[in-house]
């Protein structure tokens, strides 16, 4: 038996979830489902060329760390909690060190000076 709800005495029927777009009167946000996030990650990794896209200093120099598909992190420039969307223009492929520094309150994530969305 799959999942069972004892209050309704019937199995729970899951609905397939599609990506979410906010209401027109609110600030526009796009939330992607799992498959769409994989596609977003593939597009961002292809754009990065296998190198971290974070700027490491004030002049906008690119982080020299090389990343592989399994060792990279997909990081949002404007976090989802602050209203950022799941779009290619709002994500960076980062190495684990740059992503950890952003979460630990160190330097903020910024795209490097030659960064383009494609």
C-alpha cells in the first residue's frame, strides 16, 4: 500500500507539481520543479566552462577554482528567501569554498567581470 491517510481512510493521491510563477500583483518569482532545476543546472554549468563563476575581489576577478559536475554548487545571486527566482540570470556555478563563505557570512556571491547570461 502506498501512503495512507488514517483520517480520510483512503490513500493519498499525489498531484504532479509544475513550476510556480507568482501572482501578477506581486513581485515576479519563478520556482522550478526538480527536472527543471536539473536543466537549469546543466545550462549554468555549460555557461561556466567548468570554472567557478564567483568574483573573488573588488576588481571582479574570477575565482580560479575548477569545478566538475559533481563538485559544483548552484548558488543564487539573490537568494530565494529574499525574492530571487530560479532563472539562469540569477544563478552561479560556484566551488564549494565560495558557496560556504557566502553561507558563513564571509564574502557575498557576485558574478565575475566577464560574466554573461548567454
